[in-house]
C-alpha cells in the first residue's frame, strides 16, 4: 500500500477519506484537519488563552501538542483523582509532568485528596454512586472553576469522533433531550459562570489520534482507567465501529448531520433555563447545594461519623 500523496509506504488507511498516507503526510493531514475543525466550528482564535484538560491519555496529550504546533496559547490542567489501582493516577500525573517539561508547555495540577480531602477510590467505597458519575461531576466542576479563575477564554477537551458519536447514539436511543441540546463541538459561555467548552478533535477518530500519538512518540498512559470498564459508552463505541466497518464515513456523517440539524433539539435561541445559585460555592445549579458541593459534603459527613464511632 503506497501513500496517495507520494511514493513512500503508507502507514495508515483512512477508509472514510479513501486515503492511504505515509507517516509524514498523515501527520500533515491530522494537523490540517484539526485546524479545519477549529475554523469550521469557530472554536477559538490565536488571541485566546485555551485551557486544555489533560488526563495523561493519548487524546488530551496529542491535542495539547497539535494546538502548540498550530500556534495557539495553551495552559494544561490535570486533576489527580487518587485512583490507586495499577498506580493509575500516579502514572497519569507523571506522564503529564514529563510531557509538559519536554514540550515547554505550562500545566497546573490539582489533587483531589489535597484540596478536598478524598479520592475517587475513597468515594467509590462509600458506594453511593458509580465512580464515573461522581468523577464526571468533579471534573466538570474543577475544570470550569480553573478556566474561570484564570480568566482564560475557553476549555478544550480531547474528545474524539468515537467519543462524540458514542455519546450521541446513547443520547438518541434514550431521548436524553437535555443532553442532546447541549451536545456540540462548541458550548458557549452560559449563566455568566460556565466557561465555553470546545472539542477540537471531535472529527478525528480514535484510530487517528492513536496513530498520531504513536508517530510523534507521545508518551501517554496506556492503561484505561480501571473504572471505565462498565461504561455504556464503550458498548456504543463498539456498535459505531461495526457500522463504520460496513459503511465507512458513517461516524462523521452522523455527527455532522446532527450538528446541521441541531435546531430540532434546541430551545429558543437565547433562552436559558432558570437556575438557582449554590449557597455554598456560588455556581448556578438546579437546586442548592450544587452536585459538586453535595459530593464534598457527603464525604465529610461520612468521615466525621466514622471518627465519632472510633
Ligand atoms: S477517569 Fe473518572 Fe473517566 Fe475513570 S472514573 Fe470514570 S470518569 S473512567 S474518563
Ligand atoms: Zn506520503
Ligand atoms: Zn456548590
């Protein structure tokens, strides 16, 4: 198999583009396509400061790398979740630090244990919710909080096309109208509190981000988070992969078709649902205290009752 742009050996076959490319031309393709996505959805500009949510996995590190190549001003933000299985959080944090030093990119790290007194493992042991439900609330809260407090212009995450189409499929199958209204490569600022959230890799497949990370020798955490196993999104990803196998380009058509028809899932323009304010932290919320503060308070309550008993 030869590269379609030159005579070198192809390293990847992108069926949905009917394109085989050598390493050099694939790297160019990947960066150029990311640039196009940023432009297509008007995600941010060269004057903006972009906070990049860095987990230590391939997608977030590759995104950080590509945004630097494209000349954007970025600052990484990593949350140490305190997941001990396979030393997952410690290894993730180390990969983030190494990458940041190697590429001269600034990063801030917050430790759940140091800042709030608990880890995801400890919360999971309380058995109140699944680890991912709790973790998702915590990550969204802290990422937004950091973006707001630093006065940055937006928060970028490494969600790829496989992530986006799996979530879209799940939301459609369950008619999750609230989530469907909010699914977009660019969520604008809202309630004067939530920072804009953007997804520059939303049209890049997992296969592409993996190939790019490999070719650029990006040293990322290889293990999946131990709590990710039962996530329904993994099941939806499998289904989307089977459909893509039969009909190349379905994932991209599915996502773009949804975005083009977004009006069917949106409220009247400019109308925001009325929200309360969390009396504890000030975040707009359906009811006070907000989900994040409830998690912290629940943990503190359990800890103090354990102390009283011992
Ligand atoms: S880190 Fe957190 Fe993920 Fe692990 S506990 Fe679940 S949500 S799987 S992206
Ligand atoms: Zn080539
Ligand atoms: Zn709160």
